[in-house]
C-alpha cells in the first residue's frame, strides 16, 4: 500500500493527475467509480482537466461500485443521478459506456451478472474507493466474505445513519443496496482509495495497520498489489 498524505484538494489534484496519465496512455481503459462526498473534489478536478482539453473520456468505459435498491436513475439520491450530475454530464464521455448497478427489480442473480459484464469489458484498470467509518468499501459491510461478487446487501444502521445527511429523514434512506463484492474490487488492476476527515481515522487505522480481517473490510487492500491511499491529516490522525 502506498500512502499519500496531504490536504483534500492536493490529494484530489494528485489523483486527477493519475487519471490524466492513465487516460493518455490507455484511452480505452475501464474505470471503477465511487460516489459519496469523498470523490467530489476529484471529479471537480477531472471535469476541469477535461474542459481544459487535457484529458478525454471519449473512449472510456466505467462501472460504478454500487446503487441503492429501489431508487431509479431519476431519483436525486440515486448513485446514477450522482454520477450524471458530478461527472458524466460534465465531460465528453459516451453515456452508453457508463454502468451503475441497477437498483430496481434487482435479484442476486442479476447483480452477479455485473461481474460478468466487467470481465467481458476486460476488467477494471483503476478502481476508485472511499471508505465508510466502519471500514466498508463499496457497501461491503463488516463481516462480508472476501469472495463476495456483486450482490444485494442490507445496509447497517451505522451506514444508513452516515448517509441520512443526503435524505430528508432516516426513513427515506434505502435499507438495501447492490454492491460490487470484495472479490470484484480486488480483481481490479489498480486501486485508489481516498479518505478525509476525523470520522474516517479509525477505519483508516484498521485498513492500514490492522489485522486483515473482515470486521474491517478495507483491511483486505493490504493484499492488493497496486493500491494507493490518499488521506488528509484528520483521516491519518490515528496512525
Ligand atoms: C460509494 C461507496 C461507499 C463510500 C463510503 C464513504 O460509492 O461505495 O463505500 O465510498 O461510504 O462515503 P463518503 O465518501 O460519503 O464519506
């Protein structure tokens, strides 16, 4: 694991530079993307680079990590809506090449098919991750088996509480999500994980210094051959 510690803005800039290089070398690459507060600045930087003509998403294919069960892409809190409004609608990407797991009418079998689609596309070249305060990656909550592929997950109370800031009330926060599994994530060739703020400090410590144990799902990243972690001082405060 390579650890880079700087302000959130500088981390976003450095990570954006990694994307600029990758897309320059491999314009047809496959990106695994994340939603939430963590990647927002990175997406701002990517949009700025694209507008400045320094990077193009024209031939890029994307697969997002997860989606809430029951929300379709027109729902403002759906992850499809998030991706459209924070990145896809603002860059030169071909929307037909962007994939977010389907959260409506989904079964475990349909969910697992997402892994086949990723394989058929050649596998993920660079997967972006945030981390939950409980150490989750994607929506792989503590206790998720390491060999999980894309599946339907019940969200823990802690995760629903953490995400309620985006909804009017806790009752509106979906109880389930579809998420790439830990195996799906670990199969990507390269990983960038970003974490900012004090509420991530415990999870960051478990991920980097803890035992590899599925009580902290992100700890498995210690075994990934090419994982870079970008953190600010607050997220690094318990290391
Ligand atoms: C989002 C995702 C989640 C988030 C995590 C952190 O697609 O898979 O694992 O990365 O919950 O969320 P934020 O960034 O909102 O703190």
